[in-house]
C-alpha cells in the first residue's frame, strides 16, 4: 500500500542492533544499563517519527537524555523533600 | 398502451439481447421486464490507431454504434475518444477484452464496469429502490426512482425467504438431512433418497416462490450438491425464478491483498431470486440481512454481489457510479505514477497515523475520545481526491469543485453520522435499533476501507499523494487535539491515529469533557465524540519487555460496567476458547468492582477463579473443543523452511484427503511429543489423553498474568491509589506461579 | 560491499542479484548524490530513505539532490519512465522487474510493456546513463527468465552480484 520507509520501531531496532558488538564487549552489569537506555528511548518513538529528522538516531539519543533528566528531576525533588523534613 | 408499476427494484442482469429487470410490485406480484440498455466503452490514443480500432470494430459481428466524442478524463481534462456503444449489453465484456488485446497501446475507459452499476448510474436506481416503472407488455420503457440510498429507514420490501441448512458442517462431517423453513413452516428432510428430496424442494420453490434462498454452506456445498443431484436424478429444481437462465457458478480462488493471502470460496448466484449463504456473506455475523441490503443500497451492487463483496469493491463501485453520473471516464488501468519527491520529501511524507506509546499502567476516570470517521471526514472536508491539485497543509476547508472521492464519500459519511446521532436518541428497546446498528455498521465498514483504497495501487481513483495527504492531515488533527487537551490541563494518557485517552483530576463524568470536545472540533474542523468514560483503564507493556510500552494492548471498564479490550489473548483469533473465556471472566470479575478503589477484593476473587480453572484443566475436565487453536495458513506448505504448528496440522489434513488453501484457517490441538499438534477436523476424533496439558496450563497462566499482573502491581505501588500510576518499569511478576505451585 | 559502478552516457548498466543487494544499491545512490543530482525510480518499494540519509550524514543539500518516484504496477512503471525527463542527472532504477512479476496481468501484456520500458530506458540513458537493479522472483518461472533476457539484451553492461557469505564465527576454543 505504498509504505516504503520502514516504521520508526523497525528502524529503531536496526539502530539498536548496530550497537551489538559494543554491547557484547561491555561488562554484564553495563549491558543491562545500556538496555535500559535503549528502552527509555522507546518511550518517544511517535515523536521521533513525527520529527522526520534526517538522522533519527540523534532523536533517539535526545529521547534517552530526556528520560534521564526526568529521572534526575524526580530524584532532586525526592532529595529536597527528604532534606527539608524536620529531624 | 403503457402500464405503470410501483414497487421495489429487485434485480437487474443481462440476457441475450438486453437487460432483465425484476420488480417486487406493490400489489404483491413479482414481475419481470426487459429493457434496452446500450452500454459504451471508450478508447483514446493516436488518431491513426483509433482509425484502426474503428475498422477492427466494424469487422466484428457485434452490433455497435461508433462515434467520436469529447469526454472528460479526471487527470487529463477533456480528451477526444472513440465511443463504442454496444447495443446488446451482455456482449460488451468480450468485445472490450478482444479490442484491448488487439490494440493494447490505446488507453481504454469504462471497459470493465459491472452492468448493474451502469444501470444504477443511468437511472438513479439501486437494489430495493422504490421506483415507478413504465412498461408496454414485457418491455420496460422507463424507470424512475422514488427513493434515495441515503434514507435511514426505508420502507422495507416484503421479502419471502426460504431457508435451507444441512444438519452439520459439510467440511467436518457428512450431512444427512436438510432443514427447510419457509412461511412459518420448519421441518427437515433426509438428503437421501434424492428423488423425494428434489421433488419436495421443487414443490416448495414453486409454492413459496421465495425472493431469497438463504442457506448455510450453500456456496461451499449445499447448492452445488443439489444442482448435481438434480442433474443425476433428472428432476428439475426451479432455483432460478428466471428459468430461461442458468444458475451462475463462480469458482473459488486465492489472491494477494495488502501482503496477505485471501481465500475466496465458490459462489452460486441465482437469477430472479437471491441466494445468500450465511457462512459466505462478508460480515454477516455483524450485520445480518439488514446490513447486506444496506451494502447493496449504497454501493449499487446487486444484493447477491453485495453480500460477498471484498474490501475495496464496495468503495470502487460507489466511485464508479459517481464517475458515470459526472460524465468522467473511468480508466481501465491506473496509469499515474507518483510525482517525484526529494529523498527528504519522502522521509516526511511516508508515514501513517500517529501511534503513541501509552503511559503504561492503571489510570482512573479516563475518557476515550475519538474523531468520527476521521480519514473519510478529512477527505470530504479538505477535498482530497487524486485529481484535485493540493496546495498547503493548513487545516482549512478546501474551496473549488469537490473531487470524485469526496463527492462519493460525503453522503455516506453524512448517513453514518446521522445513524450515530439517531442511535443515541433512540430508546434502548426501540425496534429500529438492530436495523439501524446493522446499517450503520455497513456504512462504517465501507468508510474504513475507503482510506486504504485511496492508496491502493490498482484503484482507478487512487493516488499515493492523496493517501499521504490524508495521513498528514490526520497527524495534524491529532496533535491539535493533544494541544487542546494540554492547554486545558488534561493529561494525555495515550493517542492512536484518530483517538486519545485523557484525564483530569475532578473530571469524572461525560459532561466534564464537553468543553474539551468543543475546543478540539473548533481547532481541527472535524467532528469528535466521547467514546466512553472509563472507571479505569490499563495500558500494557510489551510481552517481551515490561519497560517498553506498546500502542495496542489495553483493557478497561466503562462506567456502565461494559468492558473494552484490545490486543490481548481473548481478542486474538488463535486463542483457544477455554483460555479466552477464562480471561474474559477475569475481566468481568474485575469489572464487578464498583470503582478502582475496590479492586483488591475483585483481585482475590479473580485469583480464586484462576486456581479453579487450572484445576479443571489438570483434571482433564476441559473438553478438547475448548482447547482448539485456530490459525491461518499463511503460505503454501512447500514454502515453509520450518513448519509452523498450523502447517503441521495442515499436513495431517492433507494426508486425510482434506485440502486447506493458504488463507484458510485450520484448527488443531497441542499434543505431547511430536509432531506436537493434532488437526481437529480429521475423520477420527483425537485421544483426549494426548493433549499437552502443561502447555495449555502455561498459556492459561500467561493469559491470566496479562490481566492480573498490572492490577496487582497497581495495588502494590500506590497507597490510596493516586490517580495515575505510570508503571513504566514494572516487571511482569510470577506471583501466580508460586501461588499455584504450592498446592 | 560497494558497487564501484559509474553510470556513463549512451547506455545503462544492469545489476542482477539477490534481494540482499538492495542496501548496496542505496549506497550507490548515496555515493552518486554526493557528486550531483540523481533520479531514483523505485519499482521494488526499496528506497529506504533512512539508510540513504545515514550514508550522506543527513546533509539536506545532498538529500535534496535525490529525486524519488515509486511505481507499484507495471503500467505505472512505464508511465513513470515516460514522464521522467531526459536530464543531466543519471538514473538509478530499483528492481525494474518487481512489478512485472505480477501474474494478474497477462504475460503478453507484461512483455509489451517491458519492451516499451526498455526503449524508454535507452532514450533516458543518452544524456547521463543509469543503473538498473533486478532481483529474481520469489517463485522462479519462465516469464522471469525471459524478462531478464530482455534486460540483458538492452543493457550496455551486465553485472551479476553475489552477496558475500556472512563472516564466520571465530572458532570455539572448547
């Protein structure tokens, strides 16, 4: 029906696959962290597709960063809340 | 001296010389007439070649009227064509194909349009249209419609129905009797001996004179069986009312459509009567006869065709009628190639609808809002049609003449919206409801296929750029809806092509979303409606990785207690009935909780039910029929490098002499050891002791996990259940396994 | 694997190989686009713009030089060729025979259309040449062999590409 471009999910999986050698050479614990990073990028695939960026991997990296920062902000809030509690 | 008859147009088909019409007259009589109906095809191309075609046509023995005309090609504007008017309509097909083979380099138009559609376009009639027919003797002089296809509630024709049903499925057993029902009488008769059966059927046909012969397995078995019997025994069966014509038999075939194999079974059609087969009528289960008649009504296809339509044929029929009425030539082949884009342009255009990643987990008081028939609505409002040049991408209504596609869709879309409105206002037990629902479903089905058809490579009035423009508008509309929601402080839980799920603290009923709906309609220019208010809805992650959201797996309970489910086991066609039922029951147990606060009680009840179900399975108390897996054979057996379970089951069927074509389904059980499956529809019943119970137990638990794990997680994550828990990161727990293994 | 082919005015080059050849053809498109304009005619639904984009580092001025049109039926293929102007840019035609393997169109009709396509291809290749790729059908047949023969007869050069075998796993120690 005229779809020529692979879906953003398919392309994402190909990009993830292209890092398989890098992943293999990492320590096991680091492999799991890498997997987590890739999983976090999957939260924003719809936006990545809509972006129609010529190099989608850049958008995937930005998505990973977005999720990381979300986590930082959440932790910051938690820390502030803990620190502000009366002793 | 002319007569005037008023009634319903029942059927129209070619005979040797012209057209035969059947009418169900107001006085109760079924009358037939003949009508002269010359039909034309056209050719365009180099003048020298057109002259050769002219000479060739004159040399054929088919009576034609040849002339030069100026006619409109949708893409090229007014062009000069050779007009070939064939006086005997039945002869156009063969003549056209011979002409096209002899002079293939010419461009042909109106070559393969079904006769019924031409007639419908020429006179403004359609199957079961109320009309007035003027005749002289048997000859119809004129026919005038008193009706339109767009009436919600047309006056029903008093159809006489004869029902025939073998006493078992011929694909799975040997039928011994046939059940006959007509005019309130119901009885069964043995299939053997043949002569009394045929004599009786013949008498029933003459006495009842049914308009509709409604069968079960009539296309695939019964009708061919009866016809063969009639030939062998020498007793004539007046299946056709028009006994001068042969019963029409169409062979089965398999074809590719959108990358999938589709199988179309044999069809048997009558003349002067309709034969419909409940098992071979597209979507009969959803709409029944009302839906089929509606399909015939709006597409112009004769009822026997309309019942067996494949996707795309319905829409293309409607487009043909529009084109014929507008005097626009219908090309035989689609010639337009895509206009060039840059690589960047292709990156931007080649996309579908926006499919989001939902916020995984349980959400309370969510509203599902959907654009109503978004893509057709876009095509109509923004005048998207292959022959209409496109300008910008702002969501402004288009000016200028409507193209063929919007012209065709607009009345259908209006009718669908009218049904939707009417169904909301009709009382629960209004007797019109089922008919309205059936007709609305038929309209909805047609509208759903029209978008795909726009991009279809063989569609005469299809074009990839138009298809892409529609999805682009769709994405823009969805994003504006999201922005409207966020501007009004709603949280957007999920979005999917033409719908979104939103929630806001304090918004617990439909009226709280009115303002949002109005704002979205304002910003997009498209109608949008509340699909329902959920007490709670769960969006599930990927089965393989709990961190990854997937767009199409969710379940939820509406405020009225009804359940909506997508993508999980009970919605999949290959899930065994036992497991689907268990999962559905679990959902019903959860739906029994009055709201999300009381889910823990429901969860305990659900866990008890699961343990009981697993016990039943282990004790062998589940009937094998309930454990059947039903899968489609996706390719020829030879093409499998390692055979799927379905393929292995089909091999067993073939060994027993039963053929299964790619595109058809095969039913089987999982069995212990090799080959691991046992086809169901074999002559000997399977041994229940060979069933692979542990495997089914795994499937059962997995189906239970799908539904219960998110509820469990939600209860454990929150105290006092905050409004939305984003459970991104939850792992699918195996609490159930440890629960059960302890027994 | 890299296709070290240069389109040359006066004729077109045929590259025949398995479907796994497709990314190699896209790499060729990318390479040509770095040098100048390219006309891509896609008969096999193969133009993965993501791959091409990556090969040119996403540079918009390069991507803007690649013109793409797709054909989904053999009639459209001919139409596409007939509506493509003869310009200074070489063409890359992806999987010319894909739409000709469709058996719902009569064999003689496909042959006729293919003949016309080849004649148009010859015309288009006068200015800057071009490259045409072709892959075998899923189910081999006589028609496909005949069509390939027609293509070979019309091509200035024919290359048969064999995809290299995947790199073997290093030998295990135990």
